[in-house]
């Protein structure tokens, strides 16, 4: 089939027609379009993602009750923009040799691509993923005010105080993030960010006034998060730099304070968590830590054992099943014919408990994060979404299929499915970050649900919602 060039003028003129945008998306997926270079393809994807995002935001009533529906909806619509941004990022990162030195392209397109993707995820309270992309934008330009502002706003939705008690360090960090924004360089959202800047500054002055009066506001302006020594090569530094510690503070940046894993025994002692749920998550945490140590030892060995790396990859992929079993037990779901063999990451969303509630009836942002991760990486039935799979999801799925169930080879000249050994390293590291995300989502899920349980009845009203705005 002969490829055609994109008609950019028509796209700009018809950007408010959603069916036309979807047609452009389908044309791209079918590889109908011809692009002169990688930069042109990224620009196309960036603009298409932007048009999708603007359309759906324009058609969402942001009154509180409608915004909650926006967060918890399970439609695939918002995935068009997410996919476009991610595909553009994948092309950019795969062509850093040619695109990574183009300052104009980076300033005009890529910084905004990372930030726009972060905003999409942040709007749905998927803060772990959102911060990942905000941080990538800041690696391109640490002074980019749109990245600093939106990242600070996302941090206010994040959950650093599960397992971490030094609130003044977090307060100082977010305060300084807001005040690093150059309001004159913002493209939008000036009032929103200025309000947050002034609120944090007012709080800081209040804390300092309390200190001057001899009161104890549990605050010290000198308590700051400390960056790790990049020159020190150690397991701890490797883990914190690759965002692999099981705590929410590690998503902020590479800080010394983030070198810990949440102690589930301490966490559960403060809340009424069923013993079975506690035991399952404890096993998952210990399993993850063991795999993290194995991965570090293996990839830092002079002779990497790629077969061992393949085993680590498969063990990490098994966490999807572990998460589904946790959800099945914790929410007391009833599978067809009470057959536990029917429990998997795709089926549990349709199971009900004894009161007739399905999983998605529970309004919990972390539960919905798990739902979307399942759709991204494990949904084998949703043909509509399969067309929107994340750019790296299908490759991870293929790796798992051949490593676990079929035959493969590390030899490019073999007739078997070839797995590039070096690429397997990066894929395993990415998968480990996803498993960390799932594990922390379970901890966050337990934290939120414990706050929504009625003290008298001991039951959870599935219609209640807990949105953690403004930490201080």
C-alpha cells in the first residue's frame, strides 16, 4: 500500500471533530501515513494527543460530582491522548542520537509532550506514573515552569506519609517546587499555581511565627531532603535512582530519605486490615525485595546471566496474578462456582461479593490505577483497547509469552524468537517499576479504604470517595 502524507491544515481546521480525530488515529495505527523523519512523526502524535485531550476536557463538566465521575470512569476515551503522547515519547527515546541534540524540537515539543502526559495521568490520580513523566520533562529542562508547576500540583495528590513521618521535609520541598515557578513563563494555569504558591508561603510564615513564639509546630525550615551521592555506586543508590524502593517518597527524586521499604507490620498496626490481606501483601513485598536484589547483582556482574534475568522477568510478571488474588481475597469476591482457578487479572472485575458489589463499585483511586494497569498490560479480551495498548505493553507481553510458554533465543541468527539480551535488561527494569507501582497501589488502596470504613458498622460504603488534595 502506498503511503500518503498527513494533511496538517485539515487536521488543525477539524480538530474539534472527535470522529475525524479518531479516523486520523486509525490511519496512523494502520501505518497509512508517510513521515519525512522521526521528528515529524512525533510532532504529528503530539498535536493529535493535544487535540484529543482538549476535546474530552472541554466536554467534561468539572463540577465536583462530575469530576469524580471523570476520575473513576472506565471508558477508553482518554486513552487516545495517552497513547499518542507515549508513542511520541517512545520514538524520541529510541532516536536520541538524532533528536536528543535538537534544542528547538526539545523545547517546542518534547518537554510539553512529557508534561501533557503527566497531566493526563495526574488528573486520574495515577500519581506514580505522572511523576515519572514530569521528572523526565525536568531532565530535559530543570527550569521548565510548566513541568515544575504541574509536578508540584501532582505531589499534593501523592502519598508520601505512608511509612514516612518527616512532614517538614516534604513541606519544604513542595514549597520550594512551587516557588521555583516563573509565573511569567507559564502558558496557562497562572491563577492556579499562584494560589498554591501563596498558600504554601502563608503556611511557612505561620510556622515560623509559631517557632518565634516558642510553640512547637513540628516544623524546621532547615529540614530539607538530601540528594544521594551520584558517584557512589551501591545497591541502595541504584535502587533509589531507578525508583525501586517500596515507598511513595521515592517518586519525588533521588533522595537519601527514600532508601526504605514500607514496613507493612507498622502500617497495618494503625489500621484494621484483615490478617489474610496483610499476609498476602507482606509476601509480595518480600518477594519483590528479593527480586530487586537479584536484578541488581545480576546486571552488575561482569558476566550477566541472561537466563537468570529471564527468570526474574517471568517472576515479576507473575505479580499480576498475585494482585488479582489479593483483590479476590480482600474484597471477598465470589468467582463462578466458587472456583478459585477462575481468578485472574481479567476476570475479577466482574466478580461480586456477598452484597452484590463488583470491584469497580468501590471508589478508590488506587483500585482504579490497578484496573488501568491491567487493561494496559494484561487485558487479552478487550479488542477495543488492544488497539490502544501502550507502545511497550505488547512487547512485554510477547517477551513473557516466549520466555514462559514457548521457545526463544539470545542468538539473532536463530530461527527462534530473538530476545536481545541487552534489551531484556531494560525491559526487566521497566517491568520491576510496574510491579512496584502495583504493590504500592495495594498499600495505598488499604490506606484509603481504612479511612472510609464506618466505625460503627465496620462496613465500607462503596459510594464514598477519598481524594487527598493539599497535604498540609
